[in-house]
C-alpha cells in the first residue's frame, strides 16, 4: 500500500478542498437577511432625538441622497438593513418662526405625495411620537416592482420639525423590528 498521490490526484484534492472552504465561508457570511442584531441606543443631541437601532444595521448621518449636497436646515439620519431594503429615517428640519403641527404635516404630505407616484397616503391622524403629539400617515408604495409599506410620523419639538419614516417590504419580517425602533424614539435636549 502506497501513500504516494499522483500530481493529478493532488490537484483534484486541492480543488475539492478549496471548493469546500469557499462554500463554508459563503454559507457562514450569508446568514439570515432578516436577522436583527441587538437593539442599541443611538443618541444624537445635535438633532435632538434618540432611538434604539439594530447593531448590524448601517447608520448614515446627512447622506446627500436625502438632504442634498449641503445639509443646512434639513438633516437626516438613516438606519438601514441593506439585505432587505428596510429602513428607518429621521428627518430634522429647522423651522422658521412658529409653525403648527397641522401646517408642518400638510407641507410634508405635499412633498410625500409629489414623490410617491401612485401611492395613496392616508390622511394624517393624531398619534404620539416620543411622548409628544404627532400626526401619522401611511401608504403601500412600489419601488422597482416590489411592494413596500411606508409609515411617516410628523412632530414639532424645540423649533424643529421631525418626520420619522419606516419603510420595509410589505411581506418583511422586519416590520416588527421597525415598530420597536419607532416605539423607542424619544426627544433629547
């Protein structure tokens, strides 16, 4: 009995080993796209809010795709699960003068409707956001052929208008996580 392997046999063995290792690494990295990391507090005193967010989501402050090239009076913080395109976005706008919640919500609704295509947003209804009186609207929105649920809450606090949106695929398991995030939202000084 010989332990010697032919060069051809060695190459085949190495290829099989590399294939196995590659498959194991890809399987380990792929994971469950709906898996949510532990919720951890995100606190932004400059923008006056806090929210609990999954540790494995990406946080982006003032992305140009949401606030333009230069964030001046409008700011945004996006919390994104890229695997399934779910997100919570907090828009913070410095208000000029004394704007009412009804006026702010009406202005924001005009913006939502102008960019929503065929989506029919509900009329804003009174709710609480972080213990403060707010207005909420929601709609089924289609993006790239996929149905999404979008819910947006409007509030005013300390001279700032807040629009907090949760957006997730309509059939997503992450809807419950987004609801938890929304329930954890609070205002800070």
